[in-house]
């Protein structure tokens, strides 16, 4: 059996590298469309300030893009180094969207980002705008294919297990592409990226306005960021609701943990705004509830129930017991491929094969599993409630705080001079980290809430890892964290340096230039 320490270290390494990588991704997704908007206005009006805005914010975009690519490349290699059995078991399915992402999207955005920076004096205004637009399309296509792969991990449609090859095999490519989980995750994630880009521009522009420098440049940037950010944060909230619905359909365990729903309530279920969670006794000591809301979010109906954790565990226990027969039949077929009874048994129980494999964490021979082992496997099927519950609520709280900020910022651009409200500008500066925190928490909820599975309901995490030594994992983890921390420091340093210099760093002579000594 694989040691629990090996599994935990493999998970920690992947989580650390993924979280580092996603510090760069949302800004790339959001900034690129702001560049398209700014350059479109430049092409339409011919005013040089809009070209300067595109070039200045594009410089900060380029820094972020370069470091995002650096952190992302190593992420994919971990599937082969740290998750070898995962790659063997589902590689034919999971690898397809990642390959398409590399061939279609990454090459597209990488090609056009070069033209974006070096084509200002070589392309016409319209041609350069086309380049910027294609760069934006490529960036979002990249996110699409990656999230199709991740969506399949959350809801593995369009594939079947082949006992002869001991692998999952694709049977319907388009079912994977149009997987409801993948599509909901894509639009929600890219919208969160748009919010991040808008907050970045809004905060830095607010800083300029508070200091009274490059006012016309900053006012236009503030106006664009406020309008784009308001539309984006509204999209995040609406599409987050849709994402919640798909979770309720495909991953009821995650939904119950997010909402600390220990018991199945009469439909429609109430929404726990805040609760005192008691995991030891598996109950909430107290809760502030809003009637009906959770039922409408999770089921889109007033009559359909959302199962509670206790009922989910009881159902999963039955599936684990049924899965024992599937595992035993599979092991028989590996020795005697012509055993018709084993084939029949596997065909009847293969839907619960993954649940039977959960017992491999506690015994090599699942037929010898004791009731205590089955209970342990049953409890493993539900992630810890407290981190899920509070991560989700902090994320949602930040989302509504950003909605209020963008709404007030947009209103200020319509009604009066935004500089007349210094409190709003200071608030915008202080809110700069908010979208990154919300994005990281969102990914934590999505990935931690899928545990104990790498492929939900199909392949347990503890069976997915490579047979590496614990020592090698400690070394690679330390190396990755150290290297990524250096890259993050470089990113922050360069961003602060060029933000302080402002548009004067473009060398046009139209703006104040402040040399930095940091």
C-alpha cells in the first residue's frame, strides 16, 4: 500500500505549484481584454492617450504573462513525475484537451504576444488591434481547454473503464467538451480573471489620482476598469450561481460540505449564512439561516431535496460494499480473462468500482475489509467541512465587496469627478489583493472539495501517485517552493517598479516620469 505521507506530500507539492501558478493566470485573463478595449478606442478616435494606455498596461501584462508561463510549464510535467498511475489510468482522456490547448491556444497567444510588443511600428493600427484581439482569444482558449480537462476530473462524462487495458477510455469527445461542469467552470473562472484585471488597473489608477499625477491618463484607465469590472463581477456572481447548480447535480458531497448540511432538510433547503460547525459531533451548534435559498441555488426547484452529509455517507457506504464485488471481479479477470461470471459481475457493479478502490488505502485484499475499514473509507468520502465552509464564504464575501466597490467607482465616473472622492480611491487601492484571495479560495473549494478523488467517483487520490521516495518529494517540494517564491518576488518587484514609473516610462514626453530606486 502507498504510504499516506507520500500521498500527502504529492498533493501538497501539486497544490503549492498550482496555487503559485494561479497567482499569474487571472491577471493575464483579465488584462488582455482591457488592452483590447483601450486599443479599440485608440483605433476609433486616434487619440494618443489611448495608445499610451494600451502600451503601458500591456507592459505590466507582459511581465505577468512571462512569469505565468514559467510557472505553468512545470505544472503539467508533474502528472508524469508525481502522478504516474493517474496518467496511465486516464491519460488518453485527460491528455487530449491539454494537447489541444498547447497546439491551438498556447501557440496562438505566444505568437501574437510577440507581435503585440514588437509590431507597433511595423503594423497598421487596424492590424495591431487584430493582433491584440487574437492574443486575447488565444489566452481564453487556453483557459477553456485546461478547464475542460479539470471539469472532466470533477464530472467524468464521455468515458468508460476498459478492464482489458485497465484504463479509462474516451467514448464521446463532445460530451467531454460540453460537460456542464467544464463549461460552468470556464465562464466562472475567466470572469474572475476579468475582475482581477479590472481591479489591478483600478487600484493603480486610484493611486495615481491620489498622488495627482498623470491625471488624464489615470482617469481614463479608472473609467475603463470601473465599467469592465462592474460587468465582470456581476458575471462572476451570476455564473457562480450556475456553477453552484452544477456542483449540486454532479458533486453533492462537495455541496453538502460547502454548506455544512449534516442532515437532509425538507425541500427547499435553507442557506446557512453563518454557522458554528461542530465536526466532532457532526452537527452545527447554531446557524443563521435564510429559508429556501439553498434549495433554489442547488436544485433550481422548490421540491427537490439536497442530501445532507449523513445520508450521503450512508449511500456511499452501500456503494463501497457494492464496489468490493467490482474490485474482486476485476482481480479475477486479470488472472482469468475468460471468466464469464466475473465479467457479468463487473458489468453489474462497475459503476461502484471507484468506491471499492477506496478500501485499498486500508487493505491490499478488499475481500478481507472489515466493517471498521469500510467505515473509514465511508468517512473519507466527505472532505473536512470547516475549511470548505469558511473558504466558500470568504470568497463570496469578497465578491460582494468588489461588486460594491466597482458599482460605486462606475457611479462616480458618471456623476462627478472621481478625484472628489478620495475615500473611494483609497478603498480601491486597499482592495487590490481581494480578487487574488477570492480566486485562490475558489480553487481550494473546487479541488479540496473533490477529495478523496482525483477523478470524482472513479479514481481515488491515494492510488494515483507515483512510487517516489518521501525524501525526493521533500527535496522537489522545497525546490519548487523556493523557485516559485523567487519568481513571485521578481513579479512583485517589476510590477511595483514600472507602476511607480507610470506612463512616463514609455518615453513619449507626455507624462511625469518617476525613476525608482527600489
